[in-house]
C-alpha cells in the first residue's frame, strides 16, 4: 500500500514534492533474498530511507541513500524490479509487489527527485550522509539568498559554484564544436569529419570536459574532509558534493535503425571461405556431444596479450569509436573493433578462473567449518589472476547464444590433503590416472539480450560441484569502460551439506587511448548459510591521485560475528592473511602455478563449441590479419541477428541445452547428486 504525506509545496510541481511511502521488496543478500521493507521517499531532503515495517517508522531508520547523482534503472529481467544506484556506490535492488504500474510510479518519482537535486542544495546535519546506515533530517537552502547570515556560502563554496558555471560553459562550447565537426563533409574535402586530427580534437574535448567535472567533484569532497569550517559550512559542502550530472538518466537512445552500432560501412561481405562457416543456425543448437576424457589433451595454446602494436596502429579507429559514444552509454549493443579482442571466448575465460582447481577441491577436504570457509575464501581471491591473459585490457569474444565450452582439470591427490596449503601444486607429466582427481567444466551462453553465461564444474569423486551465472553489463565511462558482473556462483559440498555463495566484482578497462589496462572494483561477500561463516571482500580501484593498483582487503567472520582473519595485498600479486590467533599466511600469486586445462582438439568438438566456432577469427588474429578476422566475426554476428529476428517473428523461445532458469538463477540441468565418496 502506498501513502502520500502532504506538506506545503514550494514550487508548482506539487505532486512530485509530496512524500511517497510504501512497501517494497528489497534484495538483502544471497542468504535471506528478498525481504519486505517500508520505504519513504522524501523529495524535500532528497533521500530514500527504509524501515523494517510501517509500524517501526518512529524507530531508528534502517538505512537510506542521498539521491544526488543517483541512477534509477528499471530491470530488463521482469516488470517489477528496479535498481537505485547511489553516487556513493550503494546499490538498492528493489521490487514493486503490485506489478509494473507500481514500479513505474516509484521510478518516475525517484527520477524526479534526482533531477531536482541538480538545482537544489540540501543542508544536512553533519555526519548524517557519511554512510547509508543512518540519514538525518534536512532543511531547505537556496543559492538565491547569498546575503543571509545563516545561509550564505563560504568563499570556498562560492569559488566551487563559479567553477561549476565555467564547466557548464565549457560543456556548451564542446557541444558546439561537435556540431561543427559533424557538419564537415565526409569526403572530397581537404578536411573531413573523419580526419584523424579532427577525431582526436573531438575526443580530447570530450575528455577535458569529463575530467573538469570529475575534478570539481573531488574538490567538493576534499572541502568536506580537509576544510576547517563550521558545522553549517561542512553540511553545505557535503550536500554539494553529492550533486553530479547524470548523463545516463537523460540520454536519448542512439539514433540508429539497426540494433547494433557498426564501425565500418561495408554492406557486402567479401569471399572469406564461407563454405567453412555454414553453421546450422536455428532455434536450437545441436546436442552437446558426449565428452570422452581420453580425447582431451593438455592445452598448449598461449593467448597471452602483452602487445601494444595493435592499439597504437589503430588509434584512429578508437578515436572514431569514442566520437560516437556518450558518457554512460550501454555498450551491450555496440560492436567493438576486432583488434581489441582477446583470442578466446568469454566462456573459456570463465573456465580459466578455475585455474587453481586444487584449491577448489581442497575445500571439501578440510575438517572443520572454519577451515573450509578459509579454503573457500583463498580459492576465491586467488582465482582472478588466472582468468587474465597478460597485462593489456582486451575483451574476450561475445559468445553466440547456444555456444558452449568444455574442458577438464587433473589435480594430484597429494595436493588435496588438509595439511597442504599454498602453492606446492605441480602436475607431473608421468602422473598416473589413479593419482589424479578430475574436475570437469562446462559453460553455455543461455541468453543473448541480456548477455548471460552459465557455468558448472564438478568432481564426482569428492562430491563437490560449482554452479554459477553472470550477466555482463558494460558502460562507457569517458576514457575507460566499466563492466558490471551481475550474478552469483556457489560451491556445493555434498558430504558436509554446505553451500558457499559469492558475487563478482566489476571490471574496468582504463586508459583506452594509450596503454589500456584492467582493474577490478567493488565489494563482494562470501557466505555459508549452513555454518554462519561469511567474508566481506573489497576490490579497490586505483585512486585518482597516487595509490597502488589491484589492492584487495577483506575480513572473515565466524557465526558470532567475530573477525577470525583479515586480508590485505594485491589480488594479482602478494596477499597476506592475518588470523585472530596472531598467525600470518602469505600467498604470492606470481609464484602460484596454475593447473593446465585439458581440451579436445577442434576436430572433435561440436560446431558450436567455442574454439571451433571462433577458430577462423582466432587464427586471423594470430596472423595479424585484422580485416579477415573482422569479416569472420561479422558473419557470426549477422547470422545470430537473423536467427533472433526469425524467432521473434515466429514467436519461438530459445531452448537451452545444459542449464535452466530457477527464479533469477541459472542452474545446471544434471547437477551432481550425493554419492559415496571415493576420494
């Protein structure tokens, strides 16, 4: 039930200035899932607060966020869910219980408050907006009364306001420059709109405006932290620091008749040996062939990406791409240039995160809930460096719907003993099958829009399996690209009945005009509902000025919420685990050998298995023939689009082979069942 609390409005939009109250589902965590909470939207304060129930409104607020600079996003998954992404990084995932009409009411009202925050400054009591746990009351403040003794801005704040006006002017000049450039002739002229120098000017102008805006935000936040001001001035600065331009919320959709943005104007595909590419695209893929372990051989392919030549050589193409993108633009439907691609599918990248298969299996061999939790945490924090191929930030192939990837890992049984820790894993070539434990991995692209991948790994001998799914959501962030990994993974230990559930950090590709590099960022949790142990892990992005890259920190707590271990270091380097007992453990991933995966030769793979499907793109990239690689990639993408249009016109639903959907999760159709352990 939604209630409206009336108060005296200050402007004409009376309805949008009324409080909005009502009951919404809030996604609390992976253990408790969706929980009812009572939400109050206060346009006067610019906040969204929530309580346990309607009857507890007179008690302490459970949580809340300032909506300045927030992004309100209706979900594509269903017609009830929406997300509130606050400027401070907090994300509320909410669901309207009464359906799409109620969701639209909340989304409309929230967006109205966000837009109003651009022009209205709220004064909050000191400290109330420093965290999302407790938000206080606020009072109105107007920049139109600078002579009031109680409401006048400090000299610093006046300077910041003047800087903001200058940046707005610069933004208008940039837009004027873009219009002039786009009006230049496309050809048959001394200077064209596609001239490399003109594209560089256009991209540099956009980057300069973005950087100025970022610097202003940093100065506002610095004014709060380091300023020597009265509580009133601190409150003004703190409120101003929350004001930011939300380009994404007001950005019109890209003007194109296609569902993709292409970087070339070629309409006809040259002869590239299409006889080799005649795949049977239809509503369902071929059945996944039975995997014969004897067909798999150790993977000798080296796809390390450390070369910079392609990036420098094709910089004009990158500039042309940047000139077409807008800040916050969704890159899901943007076809990126081929030369920035890794020589592997995204499905294979997920398999590479299992590179420490010995750590994965060692979890089930630990003798206590605490030691199993620590083993799960160690596997998680060590898995990310094995998934990367080289130092450059390159992008894996976007899997075709129905595409799959299969492989396995052989792990020496000697490395799985509970008293073995750290990196003594080494697979000798002469190891007999009896001395090994086999881990089987399989993944499938289960959805195209949105792009969702599901994966599964199991070791029947140890009654252990992993199930996960990831929806990749990418955004253009100026001189970088951000990819949010929506989804979760779970490790299931059938012998102990324990399930360890975790989320995934976001990935960022930085410095895309110079030397592109990748970093992880965000807070994730690892939880075991059966034992009550949980861990909070924070992947730190590099600060704007100074600081180290690839930092990680975290803590592991027992069921009594006591910290039993603290984690610090770099996720792709040296990490230190400090236990409450005083003991310390150092993990150096540089000295931590990965387990090589085993893959069947392409000749024995199904036509929609990753390596066979992308073999021509991969071989062309290895030979440095970017043009041919582009044409092979284009063929696959066009066939997928044609197939999708056919399904829409015939109202056919896509049928997955290996996974099925349960609520919001994707589950393997034939997971491991409880058997007598033979390990």
